[in-house]
């Protein structure tokens, strides 16, 4: 392993990786060695769904890392295309569009229509809640793969501004914690028709036991 960075911590475990001044050159060199050693034999899932750099660094720090481990690490993530197809098939009534997904988050949008209006020229509250719920659902499935029976267990919304009933609503979700059986996230809902957050949502999703995985939290 590279000089200046410990290959293993006491007890044979991989070192705890910090994003400090010493980490960047160590990671760049490790990534280069990884590409050179893997060549054309890299698993397809690794090529199409690049692992976060810290995950790659930790995997490279272990002497017994194999391609199977890399496959397993990427298999638990769903791509935007897979999620698009799933939402269209299982929720044909949903008009939400997935804009981005990954890195413990997701962004979805909804074009406001006549059916979304309420008296006062604004958007109905349940529509804002639906955008937030879809963003949270997509963010969770983006990390654990497509698990249809991951379900909402709580959803708390604060209406901060009255959005005009025009343009798009955009829900930006960030997962605060992704555990083995519960995921907690927050969603900021924006409107194209005005500036600022129009609603803030905190929600919890229950993950079925057979989809249990190692817990993750944002850095």
C-alpha cells in the first residue's frame, strides 16, 4: 500500500478514510492502480454505476477485496432508468418525473396542472406532499435497489409559502440516515413560479427485513 497512508489498522481492519489533505493524492493513486489492474475485466455494474470514491478507497485498502465484493457493492443501487421504468409500471397515475438520483438523495419534479389547483390560485397541499413522498421513495430505492414494499411510516410537512398554481414543483430529497429497517430523509419543495422553499418535509420509510443492509449516514 502507498507510503504515507496505513494499509490496515490494528487488528487487520481497513483504515478509517478521512477526506483530508493526505487522502486526495492517496485516492487518486489507488484509483489509477485499480484501473490498471482491472483493465477490461471490470464488472459491468461497476462501470455503469461508479462507486463513491470513499467506498472504492476502502475496498482497495483491503488485501482480500475481490470483484465479487465490488459487484455486491454496486448491485444494491438502482439507476435512474430502472426507477423510471418501475414508477411508470407500478404507479401509472403518478406524474412525477425523476430528475436525479444517487448519493443518498433524489430530485423529482411535477408540472402543475388544473387538477392540482385549489381555491386562492395556489397548489393543493396533498400535491406538495405527494411530490415530497415520491422524492423520498426514489431516494431510498436508489440506495437499496427496487424494493416495492418499502413504505412510508411517517410524513411531516411544513407549508412555508403559498406557491402559485403554475410552472413546476421540484422536490429535493436528502437522506439523513439509511438504516437496516428504517430510512429518514428531508425534502425541500420548490416552485418554478417563485423563489424560496415552499414546503419542508421530514419523512421515515420502513424497509422490509429481507432488504436489510449495512446502515449509512451522510458525511
